[in-house]
C-alpha cells in the first residue's frame, strides 16, 4: 500500500513538472520584434501582413504611419530574416532585404512608395 502511494505521488510529481515545463517553453517560444517596412496605404498593409504571416508567425501588424511592422513569431520555427525575405518578394523593402525592381514595379502605381529615401511628402497620391 505504501509503495502504491509512493508511485502515485511520483507520477503526480513528474506530470506536474512536465506540465510546468511545457507551459514555460510555450511562453518563451514567442519573440516579438519591430521591423521597418516601406509602404504607403491600406492596400500595402494587407499585402505586407499577408506576406509576413508565414509558418511560425503568430502576429503581423503593420502601421502605415510609422511604417513599422510588429511581428510575433516562434524563433525555433522561423527567423526574422525569412519573414523579411517573404515581404521583399511581394515588393516591399524591409530593414534587411530590398525588393527586386521587378517586384516593386509590379505593385499598383499608388503603392509604389518612395525608394529614394528622401521624405518628400505629397508628391504622389495615395490609394484610398
Ligand atoms: Cu499601397
């Protein structure tokens, strides 16, 4: 009887620690990062967010005013570089990866953000 009680206690202890470990690794498996991504409007926003949401990314939110993409992802599944490459593929420049000219030119004309780096505002109209 004493042995059974000991085994039951042991099993309970192991189960509890495994559960605690699982919870701990769950909370550390997500990394949040803010990345600058060029773009202009709501249409850019949906394209950028769609491109950013690859496997392992739990949250991608681009702010059209600050041009910052808030990214939450699992670092063991995906890297920030991979997400930025995916965004560059659809035509938007990120901090680390530039879109190809072809991808940039295939964007709707209103979405062709200023690539010269000069903050000239109001030179071209935004898409509504
Ligand atoms: Cu746009």
